[in-house]
């Protein structure tokens, strides 16, 4: 695998941006790709530094693209930059041009942990013509219960989403997106969470909501908290889910 630390001037964000890329060296053109998203307190280096995801990607023959989006919740921020559009439009187009990545929907995936798990499901549900599958590990899947004026993330939520008491019923809520999905192609969804994770109830709620909505959805849980030991194990399982390996 070849590792790239990339910088370029983003037209969408109006600034220099950085992302990491891991690209198979022995693949032909049209490489399957996982856009791999970081959590609230991390950046684009976290997955590479704290997990064995490069080895898992090599085994599966997929590329990894790991962008930095600060604490944006993968939104076009109310008071900030358009990180949602950057990731879903500009970054996809740019990386497909620079590397030998497949442009096919069935070869394009998105995954993340915590804030990134929320971002992954939101992106796949809203951009289902680009992304065929998504994985959320310990995702913030009930965003309405956290992004409140009095919540722990009130400052980040305000900058990302603006004023308002709830995101329920909007397209920033993955629960609402599942309930109201009307796209031609439903993305396959992989979900995993530790039973000691503070977001466990979020994940149980999402699992209950999606159960009768006709999605190809895999849910797994195991003993574990909001921690890298859990995410390292389940990102390997997520990548296998993407490429249909057992």
C-alpha cells in the first residue's frame, strides 16, 4: 500500500486542506474506495495512527481516503465552512481524478466513528447515487438528543446547525432520513456499537427505527466502550461488509 499525505487548495472551502490516502499499489484502475471519517476530537490522521485499518484495506484491496473536517459534524455549517459539500462532491471528484479510483456507485463506500459514524450514514442516505454502502461505528445516530442549546456539544452544534431546539424532522437527522428515504437505490448499512458506549442508546434507537424500512442493514454489538480497541476490530468487519467478504 502507498501512503499519501495530501494538501491542495479547496475551492469549496476557500483554503488549503489536507487528507490522507492509502492506495493499493498492485491494483488496476477503478479501485474500490472507502471514504473514512474521523470523530469529533480527532483529525484525518487518527485512523492511520490508532488502528490497523491500512492492513485491513490491503487485505480487501480497497483504497482509503481520510479527510479532515474539524468539528463540523459533516455539515455545510451555519457558521463555518461547507464541509458536507467538500466531502461528498469536491473530495470525491478530486480523489477520483488524482488516484485510480472507481467512479462506480457499487465501488464507493463511506465509514466513520462517533461523529464520523453519523456523517457516514448521513452522507450515504443523502448521496445514495454516489455511495452504495456505509458503516457507522459508535455513531451519534440520534443527533437530535445531543445537538441542543444546553447539551455537552452546544457550541459545536450551534456553529454547525445554528439555533433551534431540535434537528428532528430535518435532513441532518439520520433517523429522519431513514424514515423518509425515497431514493432509487437504498445504501447497504453496517452498524456496530459497544454495550458500554455512551452512545449505545442512540444505536439501539436507530436499529429499532430501521428494522422495518427495507434496508440491507447489519447490526452488531459487543462489550466495549467509546474506544479504539472496539473500532479497530469493527472497521475490519465493516470493510469486509463493503466488499462482501465473510
